[in-house]
C-alpha cells in the first residue's frame, strides 16, 4: 500500500487533535508514516501508533526550537526522499502552511492549502476547499508531483486505529539556510484554560451586540459551560473589548469547529469567511433580518443578554 507522510505538530511530545485528524485522513489514501521533530518527538510514538501510524520517523536537534521553519523543512524533505510517499499532509497552521509551501517548491510539486476534507481518487487524493470567503466549495487534486496538502483543524473525526508505530530515527543534514532566521525570545501567552481557537471543537463568539468588554463575561461563561474557545468579531476587537488573537474572519483566524455559536454578530461576509465551514452554526441576534440567520442551522431571535445566560444555566444544569 502507498505510504502517506504526515507532519506531526506536537508540544514537547503532546500531540494535538489536528495531527490525529490528519492520520484519519491519511488512512483514506494509504498507510500513514508520521514525522515528529524536536524535543519530545519520541514521546509522540504511542499516541501516533494508536491512531494509525505504521511508522514514526523522529529527529531531535536544537535547531528546531532555535530557528524558524527551515530546519523542519529540511527534515520533512529528508523523510520525503526516504519514503517516496503518495502524498504529504501538513496541518493548516501558519507554520504548517509555510513548511508545506517550502517543501512543495523544493520537490517541484503542487500544493493545496486549507483543505476541509480529503478522499482517495483514481489519479491522486481529492481535496475539498471552501473558497472566496466560503462562497464556493471546490474539489481539486494536484496534477504535478507528489501532492502536498495542508488540512484545517476539525476536518475529520479522530479515529483510533492501532498500527505498528515502528520508530525510526531520521538522519537530517541541515541546509545552509536552516540557521538563517534565529528565534531571539519567546513569551508564553497567559493561559486562559480554554482550548486554542483554531483547534476547538466548539467556539462561542461575541460581536458588537455584546456592547462592552465587561459583557464578554457572559460569552466566556457560555464558552466555559461547553469547554469551548471564545471568538470575537472585528467590531468587538476594534472596540477593544476582546484581544485581536481571538478575532474570527478574513483578517482574523479561520475556524471550523463542530459547533459555532455567534452572539450579537450580524454575519458580514468578512466574518463568515472565517467560520462558514463550521459544522453546526447557532446564531443569537435580536434582528430577525440579520444575515447570520441565512447560514445558521439554529437561530434565536432575541436579546443575547436574556438568551445567553439562560443557555449557560441550562447547559450547566444538564451537566448536573
Ligand atoms: P455589527 O455588524 O454591527 O452587528 C452587530 C449585531 O449584533 C447586529 O446584527 C445586531 O442586531 C446584533 N445585536 C445588537 N445588540 C444585540 C443584543 N443585545 N442581542 C442580540 N443581538 C444584538 N469582521 C470580522 O468579524 N472579522 C474579520 O476578520 C473582518 N475582516 C475584515 C476585513 C476587511 C477588509 C473589512 C473591510 C472588514 C472586515 N471585517 C471583519 C468587518 C466586517 O465587515 C463587519 O464590520 C464586522 O464583522 C461586524 O461585526 P459585528 O457583526 O460584531 O457588528
């Protein structure tokens, strides 16, 4: 069976959900071979094997932490040359897309970014994308070289599928360019205890209707009742009510959760661009004509200050 190279994003050996989703998708095309780099790479092996990795190629070196993406591209290229895979899958994070683009250029292949689904096809994997501010859904395949495909978080279910997970140490010779851009400092973001916005299975967002930074507490309370991340429209961010890192939309982050709850958000095209691929969309808005209702699966026409706390109480009550 053809092998599919899967680039694994992990933090000190802790593998995130998007990486496991990639393994699910890789299994539709062939046999997953995972590539885990940096500190804790070998700690990923058990999890990756449980989720279908037939082989896990690992390598650790200080270059992965000390420099920007090029050392990782060098390693992924080494793995590519060793495996000759049918496709290379990379998570659609900012870093993932840069790694994928550089690899595709080096190996003379076509690239597809931000896929939201992936199926096997007779002439190679077929990727589904949501394009033009999510107005169209397209299917495409790479017609030159080995397909390099980046996949958005929440594009597939995580399925356990035990496999051998045979560990092999990669031997990586870094290129001259690997040390071109040094990381000079790192500042950890203060943890909110909530999931990362782009990876969360549930996102609860607030817009101009929230009407003040202090009122975001009710959005956060709903999010916490569901174990969700908090998002915000640009209007709310521009007003200084919530940090820019939480902005959803064309100039913010792109999210694709199982459930997106938009509160006091009108549904401007630029906001939709960042959330329209959510599986289920719920809107709370006091204006029945708000465009967000055109794409909502469930809508509540009402004042969010009445609705949202009731929703939070109802969820907390059911949790017992
Ligand atoms: P509004 O459009 O003002 O809507 C507020 C909504 O809240 C209304 O529908 C209202 O009925 C409802 N409401 C008010 N009070 C209540 C209440 N008490 N209870 C219930 N409902 C209530 N926007 C983004 O979000 N993300 C982006 O990344 C982004 N990028 C942009 C890029 C460009 C180049 C441009 C030009 C614009 C961009 N925008 C973006 C801005 C976008 O066009 C909208 O202005 C913005 O999304 C509006 O935010 P909003 O829905 O919160 O506010």
